C-alpha cells in the first residue's frame, strides 16, 4: 500500500511522544512547510483557543497523514 504524500496544510497525527515538550502521540497538527521533498515537516500544534502550543520541524517518522 502506498502512503499518500503529505502536503502543506494537511492535518497530521503525531505518532511519537516529544517528552521534553510534553507533547503526546495522537495530537493533531497542521503542516506549514515541507523540507527536502518530505524528509521533514514543519508542523504547528494549536490549542482549543486557537493559539499555537508548539511549532516543530519533525522528521517524517514522527507523523502520519490524516486524522
């Protein structure tokens, strides 16, 4: 099965914890930039108020496409 290519503004799911920032797997984020043809992604995580909780550059093995 081929994975769908993640694009800018796609919603993605974190599949690994980032314990140093208290971000747990399963959190949803939005891709705001793509680096090296999908080797890494800039992902924004927002809270229920609409404010940014975190903005990370993540390697592709930290996220999966979809909600």
